């Protein structure tokens, strides 16, 4: 699902809202999540999951084409951990063979 499909589904479920308003709301939510992560904050949506930022320290890597060693700079990457409720819904009825 892409963002425009998400906006469309929310608008269909809420006919009292204009689609442009739903799009503004979705954009505002996503912008706030990005802004919080940029500040180094953690964003937790109960039952859905938590967004955070992880640090990847500088390291020595390899160019896969030439095998030459290259310096890889330190960077920060977004990380998402699913919430318990989401994991349960995704795995509802799935037999894992460990019971």
C-alpha cells in the first residue's frame, strides 16, 4: 500500500471528511514522526509499534565489484519495532510448530 491508497481508504471510511483534509492529516502525522526522529526522539504508537533511530558507527567496508576496502561513514538509520498487538494480529492462526 502506498500513501495515496492509505489516504483513499481512510477517506472512504470517513465520508464526512474531504479527501484533501485526510491527506493533510496523514502528511502531518508522518511529518511529525520524521521530525521527532530527526530530534533523536522515539515515537511509540501503542499496539502498532515504535520508531527509533539507531547509530551505525563508521567502519571499513568493501566495494563488492572490486574488493577494494572503502571507509564507510557513521550514519543514523530509522528502526521500527512492531508492537505486541500487531504481531498477534499478523500471526493469528499461524501454527509455529512449537506448541
